[in-house]
C-alpha cells in the first residue's frame, strides 16, 4: 500500500482445502483430493468467487482473505461489489490509540487506494459505505461518487453520520446505470435534493432518518425520476413541510413507515399527504395519522397496509369520520387490505358505514388481514361490513391481540355474520397457534 495508508493487514491462518479435510474425503476414483494437492475452491470460476466474496461484510476482509490462495491474491482487484465501514474492528481498534481524525484519514486513504488500484473498466455492481462524514469530507465523498458513476455503478448504499446537510451531486443523479439507492443518516440530517432533475435510471429509492424540508423540490424530484417503481420513506422527518406530495406515473410501491423506536419526529401528524400515482400497486403506511389525506388516481392499487396511530388526538367524531372517509375513497379497487386494529384506536368514536364512501370499496377485495384484534365493537362492525359486501372475498385472517387469551365467544359471534361470498374462509390466529374455520 502506498501514500499515507497505515493499515496492517494480517494474513489469517486459514488452511487450504488441499492441506486438510476428513480422512474419508475421496474423489470418485478413491483418491484423497487433499493428498494430491487439489484446491477446489481456488479452481472455481472467477464469477463464482466474486459472488462468494460479495457475501463478506467488508472489502478489507476480502483483501485479507486473498492471502489464503495465490489464485486469490488479486481477486479483490476485479471485485464488482465493494463495502467499506469505519466500524470495522481494525478501525475501531485504532481509535483506542489514535484520534478520530487520524483514523478517518487512514480510512479515506484505504478507500482511495482500493478505487485507484482496481481496473477502471470493471462495472461496479454495488458500493456500500458506512461511516462518519464531516463537512470537510464532502469533496472526498463526491470524488468517490464521481469515480463510481464513471464505472457504471448499479447499486449504492450510504449510511453516514454527518455533522451537516449532504447534497446529492448532479453526476450521481444523472448516472444512467444506477438502479438502486439507499441513503441512511445515522442521526437525522437534511438531504439536499436537486431542484431540476431526478435519477434518470433509478428503480428503487430508500431514504431513512432523512429530514425533508421543501415539499416543492421533493415533489419535483420524485416526478423527475421517470422509471422509479419503489419508494421507501423510513423514519423520515417532515416537520417543516405543509404537504408531502408524491406524484409519479411509474411508481408501483410506496412505503411510509415511522414506527421505529426513535423516528425523530411526528411523522405526518402536521403535514398533509397527497398521493397521485396511477400505477401504484402496493401502499404501506405505518405512521401517526397525517393531517389530511388526498389519494388520487390509485386505480391500480391492489395491496394496502394501514397502521394509523393516535386517532384519538382528533377528538371530534366528525373529524375522524372525515379522515377515514377520505382514506377509503382513494382505495376503491384494492384486492388486499391489512389493518392492525385501526378501528379500536379511537375508543370514543363508533364505526359507521359513513366512514366508507360506498360498499363498492369492498367489491374487489380478495384478502383481508386484521392484526391485534381485541373484539371491540368497532372491529366487529367493520368485519360485519366487509363480510356483507365483500363479493370476491376469499380469505379473512384475524390475529388476536396478545392479551386476548380466550376468544371463543368473539369467534362464535363473527362466524354468525352474513357473508356475500360463498367461498370466503375465516382464519383465526393466536400466538403460535392458528385455527382454520371452514366456510360453514
């Protein structure tokens, strides 16, 4: 290694297969492969070796393992999958005797050395980076992204602990080969998005612990990703936004999840949610209830998961009905509905068919999953409604809450509900066991 790199890579004491093995390890001809010096792993095709080494946690370990076999010595130079983490044991041990700044400099030297040593004509299938990024390191990170973009990077994962906002550079956004991008802040920080462009070839975008500040730029950015099909917003903060407006003709899957132990905010509690995605097939929402819902042009939506917290905070019955009405109005063509006890979260509010704009909402439903059911009045009325109007319903799965020990009486009541579908099967689940009830 050259330059300022001060990383010592100790060769692991790993026996080659040619030097060991069980006494009965024989080839088909009855010979001992080990005694004849046959190294089966080293003789594997390079593509298979690349796949095996891609499962190793860190590229540093891949380079260390290359000492095991002469044929592996330079395998890391052609590795299409690269992973670097400042939390690797080598860097953690160094922090015991060196300053964080010194270790960070050595880490950057190591990443630079690997990228410069590799053949620049090799396509990088995946690049993962986990570590601390200081404002002074911005150009270092951007240089790495520039090199990767030139090498036709396909998948990028960044988990960074930053002391300031991070901006996505234009050359990364315009990288036509990039199809997957996952960006995670260790602690919530602002991610600056381009105002006039989106990822040209991106299929999946996942953002976690990200602060989003500008609703206009976010909407423009997403709508400018022409082939984006999967969008995940995990534990993101929208506190300064009036509306989260997601409009895309290509989007097929949308996840908004603020159920993490420390989401860092109130989800969409103070923000309106507007979704206009005519091609959306799956929608997963696990977050405090948005200030308002506007679901438009979701004619392709088939699968929806709704876990809405704190409906009691709306207080007024009419407000609660208003929100539920809007939600159901926007999902009239779904075939799969999943609700974790959503109707028992507002104990003082009774379920009403007025919450559902029309029974036609249930006409296409084939499967319903109700989670953490306690058998409350609202839940039972909702189940009665679904069974009565679910013409195409094939299955309703009911999972009891952990504190419901003996649901026999509730089960008997549910079994008496009239059903429009003659083929619907009710399945009751409790802890480890499950009880299938036929369509009697």
